[in-house]
């Protein structure tokens, strides 16, 4: 996520962060590089100008001259200004109304609107314990209604039936009545998209807004369209009273222009980030955490929250007790750990949230890909239960059979066994008395970012 912008900014800021004195000359030189990095990331020009002016004014002011470490203080100013342009804090959904609280979803075709409806339904159901109903008023795209019905079934949301023969306003009015009968807390309405903004589209969505009177009107936009995302959101904001923006497909956006432009141009908060195709890939937008990730400082808070939510605690406790009783960490246990890591978005997602990982050499980063861990899983799946439990029985002929069955080579099997041995030693240390608590305390201590003095 935002790899290009992150690489450019971290390189620029690394060159200035160690300086004991900042002059107008070296601040201006650093800001020229920052400006180029932001423009290459497709951040809107007015946003870039304002950002550079604010950082320069603060960097050359009294704040920086009195700092113990001016270089690190400059990095902090850049961080804080990134937070400022993206929004001062996380803004959640406002559902304080008589049920059903209606959420109207708007956006262009192909932005990921229907998938976002399902993600939001799952989010509200699992994290807020709300009963959610969904409905599609997109009568123009034949597969839209069927797609939402399938997704609703997957996430456990109530699906309100609709048909391409009906008028969108008729569906909307009926959906509210159906949601009331089903005692739904929230009704999410998926609207039709177009390939471009047109008068018919705007007239229809205005009429839907008047019929539904939604408490939240969210605009879903493809983050990969850069500053165009902010301009499109502004056009919708002129026609509708938007309450927030959802940036979809952020995981595929190496630039970051949309995230850094939307709030400044529209004045509306980004509320969620779509981080993948799966229905659990929706993150609450925290400007301070994203700013830290962009500057290569990680996002340990999000990592801990994700682990709390997604790690199977029962399995983790069983494994800890097993090792404490002196039993070995076998390949079946290793397979479980790979599954747990996949549930958290894979190794790439996890490394993105760890401080300093962006500074790893490119060669080292390329070796830590999710494909490698998937191959490990396939190799373990090609073993017999006995081989997984007692890996020491694996001789040459068994390894050849496993390699053939998993579509890999014998060196790949040997590499897996070596990594398993290393994991075995690590698990032994972690599960010793207080080991897990010490590890979590270490993670918590990483919350204070490098170059970010305690306030």
C-alpha cells in the first residue's frame, strides 16, 4: 500500500532526520523532494501546495529551533501535517436514529460499491453486533442484484428482494418496510453506478436520498484513480449531502493520491478503507496510523487489534499448553500458524504494519512474499498425518514423494523443514513463563514511533 510514496518520503526524511541544525536551505531542499514525491503520488496540486507551505512555516519557526533534535522534529511535523490533511481523527458511522438506520451507498460503476456493501454489513454485524439488511436498487446492471444476494448470504445479512422490472424508488420504499418487519438495526442500500457522472444518475440518486432520508450517505471510490477520486467525490458531494467516503482497492494503490486528497477537496471524512477482495477486508480509517505507515513507521496498534480479532485464541492456548507440557511443535501446528497468518491478510499485510520494514533491502522484502507461505502449506498438505506429527521420519524417498505431490522440489521441502526447526525453537522460548507477555509488551512499546517524541 502506497509503496512508491512511502519509499520516496522515507528516503528524503532519512537524509534530514539526523541533522542537529536545520537551515532554510536544507529544509527547502528536503521539501522539494517531498513535493515531487506527493505530485508523483497523484496528490491534487492545491493539497500539495498547502502541505508544503504548512510544513515549511512550522519547520522554520520557533518550534523547530527549540527542539532537542531538529531533524526528528521535522519528521514529526511532516507526520502531523499528513494527519491534518487526511483528517484529525477517525470518524465512525452515526447510527443514532430509530431503526432501521439507513446507509445509502453511492459511486461510479466498477469502484467496488457492491462488495463494499457486503464488507460494511459484515463489519456492523461482527464488530457492532447489529442486525443488518441489504438491498440493491441497481436495476440497470443485470448481475448486480444477484451479486449482492450471494454476498449477503456469505456475510449473514438479511437480503431484501428486488427485481430489474421495478423502479428504484419503489424498491427503496419497500426495503424500509421489509427492514422494519425483520427488526433490522441497519439497512444498507446499494445504488446504480455509471461509467461517468451524468444528469440521469444524479437525478435518480437525489430522489432516492429524499425517499430514504439516510443517516449516512457514503461515497465509494476506487483509490487507484488518484486525485480523480477526490474530484469525482466532490462532484457527488455537490449533488448529495455526503457524510463520508470509503476508499476501495487501497491494497492495490502504490501511490496514495486519493487518501491524501479526498478530505481536503471534499471536506468529507474518509471513514473506511477497502483492503482486499474478501468480505473481512475493511479497515476503519485512522489518519494518524496511515501517516505512520506512509512514513515507514508501521502501525502496531492496527496489527494488535487485528490479532485480537482474527487469531483463534482457543487454538493458541492449546498450542501454548502443549509446548509447556514438553511436547514438540510439529508440522500440523506449523500449518495452523500459516492459516492464522493468512487470516490476518498474509505476511505482506503484517509486515506493512511493522516499524522499519520499509527500510529492509529489496532483496529481503522479495523473499517475504505470501506465495512462499502458500507453498509451505501445500508441502505440509502433501504429507501423511504421521509425517506431520513426526517430521524426523522424513527420509530421501519420502521427501521426493512430498515434492512431487506438492509440485515443488526436494530443496523446497528441506527449506520448509529448516524453517520449522527454527519456529520450534522460537515457540519454546515464547511459551516459557512470561514469554508471551514480554513479547506483547515489546509490541506495545513500539507504539511510540521513531522520530515522534512523546507529547
